């Protein structure tokens, strides 16, 4: 069975469907500067409207790219903490729209 919402793919061919924060941490930890330099996370659909990627920088640290065409968002940052990257990406991806996912309801008391 494929991913329900999105998948994470690394340059070396590793794939995790609907990765948790811990799974993202592990995939980013496995990156190196020779044959596994990036991870891309995006919805499992044709022509996805958003994606995020993490790439190893030559000078150390990681470049994080986020793009969401439906919200006209694009951002590029650099960080060194894998823990911070995994947490930030998990929060960012949770705010994306997914077909078939129940909408959030807000009630006023």
C-alpha cells in the first residue's frame, strides 16, 4: 500500500510513506556528501502542489526548501540541527491540504 498522504524519498532510493518526525530524523541523519545528498517529501499524486527537500551543504549543515503553489509559498533556509529540521518539517507538512483528509473543525464556546 502506498502513502496515504505523502512520501519521503532519498537520493539513495530509500522511501518512507507518511513519515513521522522520527522517520524524517533518521532519513536526514543518513544523508552524506557523496551518494545520498538529499531527501524530498511530497504528496503521492501526479503534479503535486507542494514539496519540501533537505540537502547536505558542502560547508556543513542542511538547506531546506519548502514550496506550496496553492498558497504561493516558497522558502529556503539553512539549519544544522537535524532535530529542528525534522520537527519544523513535520509541523509545516501538517498544515498542507490533502485530498480526502477530514477538514479541521473549529468550535466556538
